[in-house]
C-alpha cells in the first residue's frame, strides 16, 4: 500500500525543486540540512540526500511498520554514502528533539491531525525551536469550495485507480474524515487503505499561528495556472488567491 500511496500523491523530485526555489527566494541559497516531520515513507528525505552530496535528512514518524518499509526501500535506492546522511526516528514529532536544522517540512497536510488551536500552536513552537537561526518551516495546505463537500474523486493511474474520499465534514468543528481507496482493473480494491481524521485549517489561521509561535513572518506560495486554468506547478509568494474549487498551497514560516 505504501508504494501505491507514493505513486498516487507524492512527487519528491518536484517538492524538492519547490523547497530549493523557496530557499533561493527567501535566503538566496539552498538548504543542506532538513527534517521531515510525519515522514511516513520518507520519500522526500530519501530524495533529499540523493539531490546533493552535502545534504542531510532526518525523518520522524510514529509508525514502526511504515519506517521498516522505508528502511527496506532505502537499502535498495540509496548507496552507502547516501545512507550515512539520512536518519529515521520512530517517535512523536513533539517529543523527538533533533539537532537544529535549516529546514523542517510538514507535507501532505499531516499537521491537520492537531485539531485544537493550542495543540497546533504547540507543534509550531516545537518546530521553531528545532530550526537554526535563519531556518525555514515549509508546510502545505489544501482548501477550496470542494474541500467542504462530502464527495469522492477518482484518478486513473498506471495500473490502478486512486480514490480520494471526503467522507465527512462538520461545519461547526471544521473536522473532516477522509479516506484513500485503491481500485484495480480486475475488479478488486483496497478500501480505506488510509484514513485521516483532521481539522480543515484555513490559510489565515495557519499564518496567524506561525507568527504567534515566534516566526518573524509567515507567507503563502500560490500555484499559477496554465491556459486551461489548471495548476502549472509554478509557485510564487502571494498575498491574495483565487476562489478555486480546489487548491493546494505551500506556507513558509520564516524564522
């Protein structure tokens, strides 16, 4: 299932290109040391140490099973020198201190699991303390009018269909329950391969909490569009966005 997940929702090469762009924009250079919180299969951390020989990465996740899968994957994909520059920690991101790094990532909306304001603020403060003095915290978020609907969306991929299932939304609490299912050409399927119980945080809320946690500034990177009004994978710092049915953006907490 983890390989299906990576094929469906992750693009570590593209994500690292975006990280490099953000660092060039904000600091005029590229980062070397990175921590990937809620790393799961650590796809970004693995790609990070492959990108440049000076790069180092730490991945933190609670799941023994997914980290074991990742270690097996690493042994196949990384050479001995690259393996020395990546470390996986099984633990809570709130209670797994590491040496300060230049950049910390929280991708795939993983921090949405903190449903209370105080809990998310506490996590952001923990991140702040884990960064070097000129560090950047990079995270993603999703939204748009469709994100508040109870609906499913199918996407055909090579050899299987990825199904995003927005099963439940509570307008009073902002809490959501989402699932990922996989369907195959022979009629079989993996139902509820992954389930997420989150709070659907908004961009203003996240920015305000980042500043409250100590970050000097919090900015949003918004995706441009092509001639068909589809996302083009080009990200620019923005103060206003569009009322799209669905969007994904990056946020940056600038220390």
